[in-house]
């Protein structure tokens, strides 16, 4: 059935004129060009965000909101540490940098690259004091609560007396009149988390050995992974840091933030696109010239590649609205595959110079069509991965192959009409190589030879595959250079470990229940810090006590203001007339609580607002505009949630074990979750490869019969197996990118097998075309193996090995086919 369809399509092509075909092709290319130009003008862009490649995790609504909240809070933050020999120099340099960044922001207005420029907030303590003081009757530190619970009010009186005679205490007549035991200052101090950093003159400072580091922070107005935003942010930073260096040449600068990782990734990708793409293109041009010694094949090779790239860009932008830089890096391999059709065309013309261009296209049409379908399906297999970036690669390369295929069918009959110069030498070399392979393969046709060959392959495969390890870590998508990671690690140490990607999500059915859950979790995290599992954490429990905890503090303070007020006033020498006012203030505070709505709308609490997740984000007074999509609370889930940021994680498994059986507390580890998804799809991709081999066997059986189809499919299957074994022997861990590359080994290997299975006249032209095709593909993918990005390196290495093995094995199809034909003739004669 498939052969009949190909025959009818071929007949229709033969009846159409080359002029009409070329006109259709030109119209198609012109339409694609105009449509692509329109897409660019409508906002299509190049994307360099590595996160855009990551798979989408299936999460409940609250978890998804928490992930988005953390990414929105931590993303695009820039941290700069200015390390000086003394504190004065560090502070002055930091102020100069902030002044320059703020001047740039004022000058550019809404176009300013960096916003929220800050260091220490000297007004934070005052703002917190003003907010919490009216609620002082609902606040107690742990020692204060313990003293009141044991009715040991004397210890509190002694502490207050000591404060009165301390020159550096907070005590004054106004405070004593409202808080005679001076309990509030101690409660205010507990709001400041313990840290290595300190503040002076509004600048955040930390010690680095004998030096002092001043830390300045800012937030990018746009995503750090946007190339234009990268340029604007780096320009602003560079200008500010240059001014600092001019005034303080001995200052050492430490930088941290996604901006610097994204910039390194963008520069690496652009460099690899230009170098790898140019090298691949030059290699293909050299191959064409050496083989055909003519300008026209060279020009048509360039036309074929250009039309493929045009359709690749057009389809990708039409589907995704953007083009990822890593798609372009992967897409450079398209050059080595799209040119295969041109090689097969000209090798066939070289083998039969009397045949016209139109007749040559008709001759190779069935095989090229089947090869295009199988290769396109291989790319579709890559598109089944949960990576938007890899889905782009699939669309990009499949569309590129379509462009090359249509160019061959529509443009070559007229454009390639000129005769080729005499070029028997390449064909003769191909024939000699085939003859040598034939002589070698005859040694394996005997039972002993076949057994030895099978034994060697079996030992190789078993020894290699059994040594294979797996590595699904997403951090291998992009490994930043040491020039980026080392300063960041130093700065993280200055900031007490900073904040990691992992965090806790605490959930509860009500606001009060959530606050109580947070109070229960904090001691567990304190224990984790003591056990060196964790460096630090940021929790709302420090700032938002539950109503139950506030009520407990209130009732305990009743011991002061209702039972022992006379003793307190007398012991401290205070006026007894304060008693009615203090008791009235105490009673009035009974129903006045510290609430999330009040705190998180406060200036000091806005920075912590992203850590609170109310059920109805649209109506919540602490909603984050970046996450508010206007949906009803029923759509977003009925649970309250709170995020606890974690920093300086040393033992992630021990932390997970602490909350493993607690349904209300979830340790969100996106890196581990995505890595698990990668492992799942790695296995799925390998199963897909096995399924594709089975489908190909059934499909080819319709054309060649089962035995010949089995031989055709066996070549890429054996090449994939040998590739896996070689990876195991060389110690390269198996990842999703290896598995995706094996899909392409199948797609390209099937092409080689099909051409040899369909070869006539001893296959000299096919051998030459396959040789050139393999060289061009190895040029493309072999160069990818030198990529600094681990994922691309794995992809290129696997494809290089797979195509190399396929090239060595595929010519044996001719020998096997000849043996099958001979056996069939002998069987026919005997019958």
C-alpha cells in the first residue's frame, strides 16, 4: 500500500513541469519570509531563559502558587558586595554605588534597568516598634513567659531595675509609664533574626576575615534571562562599579544573582551558535566542493540549508512565539541532516550523468520520502519530552527537514539541470570501500564467523551496558563558569548562607491554624540548625504569633497588671497613679490582636508578604499583584499557605525526613522534582525508541518483506545498543539527553539503511552519499560534543557515536540483501 502511494505521487511529480514546481517553491519561501517578518514585528523574540526549558511539574494549586511566589520573589535579584580593608571605606563605596544606580534609575525613569536599590533599612526597627508596641500585652519572650508562669515576678523586677541603671538601655520615663517591667524591648529584639551581618549608617556589613564587606541589593525591572534586559542591567552595574573602582581601586567586588548566570549562558550560547554553526557550514561546503568540483551543487547546498532554516524559524515562531537560544544551538545540527537530500541527489546524478535532474528526483523520490517521514517522526519523538526547549528543537528540526525536502522535490528539477563535470574518483573510492566491506563480510557469513562476530558484539554490549550509570540532575542543563560561581559562593557565606531553592510550604484550613502550624515548625528548624542540617530560615512565625500564643501572653501578663501591679510600681519606685492607666490599657488590649492583614500591609512587612498565601488571592489585602489572576478562591484552593525560606542547607535528606510524615508541611525541592521527571521521561524515551523500531519493522515489511525489513531496522538498533555500551565503558552517565539523541540515531540510521536497501548497481552512489551524509552529520553533532553546556555535550556525543556506528554497519545491508536474494533464488530453483 505504501509503495503504491509513493508510485502514484512519483507519477504526479513526473507529469508536473519543473517551472511550475519552482514557482510553487518560490511562493512558499516568499510566504514564509513575509510571515516570519510579521511575527518578529508582532513581538516574537529570542529567549535565553534556561528555566524556560524545564519540564512543567504537575502540582496542586497552592504548591504551584508557592513556586511562582518564590521564583517571583527571588528571581532577578542582584547582590553586590564591596570588600574593603576597613569599615569606613566599605560604607563610603557602597553609598557611592547606590548613588550611581539611583541616578541611572532617575535618569531613565520607567526604562531604568535596576529598581529597589537598597542595603540596610535603618527605619525598619522604628517601624516595627511603632506597629508592635500597641500589642505589647500580647507579646512575651520565652524566658518572660516562663517567669510569669512560675509566678517568679521578682526576676522580671530585677531585670527591669538593671535596665534602669544601664546607660545603654531603652528605658525612659515614657516607656516606663506604659511598660514598667520593660518587657517590650526584649520582644522587639527577638524579631531580628540572628545573623553574621550588621548595619551601620544604613549599609549592610559583614566581616570577611580581616576585611569588611558592604552589601548592596537591587532588583531587575525585567527578567534577567531577557537578553535586552541583561544588557541594560549590566550597563547600569558596570557604570556604577567603574565609578567605585576609580575612587577606591583596592575594593574587591563580589557579585551574585541570576543575572550573572544568565549572562554567562547567553554568551556561551551565542559563541557556540557562531562557532559550531560556522564550522559545520564550512565543513559541508568543503565536502560538496571536494566531491563534485562544481559551483552549482555548492550553491544548491546553501539554498537547501537556507530554506530549511527559514521554515524551521517560521514554524517555531508560529507555534511558540519565541526562539530559544539553545534551540538554535541544537538547530545547528540541522545543517548536517538537511544537506543529506542534496548529497543523495548529486551522487545519483554522478553515477548516471545521462539522467536529467527531473528524472533523478523521480528516481530517489520514494526512498527520500520514506527517509524524511522516519526522520521527522524521530524528531516528533523528541517533542514528546516535557521540555518546552526540546519541543522547540523537535519543531525546529522537523520543519527544517521539511524545507530541505520540499527544496529537493520542487526546486532541484529546474535549478540542478546543469551537467556535472566528470567525477568518477569519488564513486570509485566508494566502490572500493564497498568491495572491501563485501570481502570482509564474507568471512562472517560462515557459521564460525557469524558466531565470533556475535560473541564480540555481545561481550562489548554486556560489559558496557552493565557499567552504565544514570544522571538526571537538571543542573547539568547549564553549568556556569567558576568566574560566576566562586564569587557567588563567597557572598552567600557573608549572608549566612543566603536562601536556597528549596523551601517549606506549610498549609492549614484557617488563618489561626496556619499560624499555629508555623509555631510548631520553627522549633524543628531550630533543632535542624543545631544539628548542622540547615544554616538559617525565614518564617512568618517570628513576626505573626497565633491568637492562641497572644492569648497565653495576655493572660500571663495579668499577673503583672491585675495581681502584682502594686508590687511592681513600688519596687521600681514608680508613681502609684500609673496603676489605673496601666490596668485600663491592659483590659482594652484583650480583643486587639496582631493579624497578618495588618502586618503584611505595613511598610516593614511588605517584604515578607510573598511568604503568605491566602485562599482568595484576589481579595486578600496582602495579595501579590504579580500572582493575582483574578480567579475565585474556589479555583485556587481553600487552604491557607505560608512559605518558609531555607538557607545554607547541608543535609537535604535529613530535612526531608523531619517532615516526611507531616501532611501539613511539604518540603518543596523543585530541582529534585524536575530531576525525577527527567528520569521518568528518560525511561519513557527509551521505551518509545523500542516502539519506534517495532513500528518501522512493520512499515518496512510492506515494502521489502519481513526479512529485509528486519535487517534494515537491525542496523540503527544495533548502533544504539553499541552507543549505550560505549557510553558505559567511557563512564558517561545516561541522561534524558542521551535517550533523546538515540531517537535521532534511529531516525538518521533508518535513512542510511533505507538507501542501501533500495540501492541498485552495487550501491556506489549510495555509499558515496551516505559517506558524505555521515561526515556532515558527524561534523554537526561532533562539534556539539565540545559544547560547554553539559546537556548539549551529552546530546552531541551520543549522536556522534550512534551515527559513526550506523555508518560502519549500514553498508552490510547490501551484503545481507545479496545473501537473502541468493538464498531465495536457490530455493526457487530447487522447488
